[in-house]
C-alpha cells in the first residue's frame, strides 16, 4: 500500500549525524516520496549524501529545533526522527524534552534511535501512518 505524502522532520545530535545520514541513504527510496525538513547541519549532510530535497532550518544550536517544534505545534509535521546521544549531550544541542512533549501533545510519531526509526519507516511504507491524514487532513 502506498502511503500518502507525509511531512518528516530530521534532527540529529552531532555524534549521531553520520548514523542519520546512513539511515537516510538506506531508506532514500521511501523518504523521497515525502516532504523532508531538518535542522541545518543535519539537513545539509543528508542532502549531500542522498540528493534528497530537504527544507533546511537553522542549525540546532541556533534555533532550528525550535523552528521544527513550532511546526509540530501547528500540526505541520507528521513524523519526527530525532537521533539523540543520551550519554554525551553537548550544551548547544537541541533540548529533546521540549520536542518530545510537543510530539506527545500532538500525537506525532517520534523515533529517538535507529531501532525505532526503522520500525516507523517500515510502518510509513506500509501505510500504517495514514491515520495522520484523518486527524490532520492536508489541503
């Protein structure tokens, strides 16, 4: 089953940017069917490695995560991939607690690691996330 167009946001802490890039290379075929946005550096790295069209916001340390958070609050994001480093967070990296709270409030599926991201990307491909169009119809 072909899923409808979803708005997917990508955020990765510095130590997880390579993992995010490799994930997006592996699932480029699925991701290319959707609208992607990302914090600045993550978006730049993923776009260069994959050729995917990604709307890039400011870097995470300069407010990009807050920009994505505001889109979540306005129901403009359907899925968040937030690869975080829980063991070595850096002071300038996005505070994921605020993003996770927004995702919970607005029922946005979110993955904070590659294992959950893989489960969500396969769900997306099967059409299991099409319920997002019922709760948030796109014009």
